[in-house]
């Protein structure tokens, strides 16, 4: 049997708070989503001024990063380089940069997805949240 870390509600709140602080510090109106390792939504927070569609995109990015165990930028790049068949992959629909897995002791324990700013800025917010762990 494998023993591995798992996100707690305290962890999720800490990640969300740090991500929110990074977004506010930079004036970015984003939605922040945090998922567990199975891609199940644990947290969704839409900051004032964030576009309504971002509340659908951020959780999709988090789910895709958690299930794929990698940054969603990898998928966006793969598709942009011509592997469009990947668009038919089941269960993953957040194939845009802005989803970042949370890795602890070599285990993916979840992911953060951010939507609403430019893609590198979404990643910056996600990474700031994860760094709070």
C-alpha cells in the first residue's frame, strides 16, 4: 500500500488566499479553482470583475492538470503544434495554459486552475497559491 499526502481544507484555504493575494496585488480579475488529485472541485472563487466564463474555464484547467499530472500549457502547446486529435481526449477540456498540478513528495495531490488574465499571469497566480504550501 502507498502512503501519500492529501490536500486538507486548511491547505486549500491557504492556496486560495495566496493566489487571491497575487491576483489582487497585480490587479488581475480572475477565477481561482482548486481540485483534488481526481480532478474534483474543492474550491472556486471568482474575484470581482472576473468574466463569468472564467468560472467554467478555471475548474476545467484544474481538473485537466490534476488528471494529467502536468501543466495544461503542455496540452495547449501539443494542440497548437498540430496534434488536434488530442481535443477528443475524454474528461479533459481545460486544454489552455493556466492549470498547474500540486506535487508533494513526488505525488500529484491536486491542481490549481486560474482563468481571467493572460495565460502567463494565470500561471503566476496558480504558482503563487501552490507556493503557500
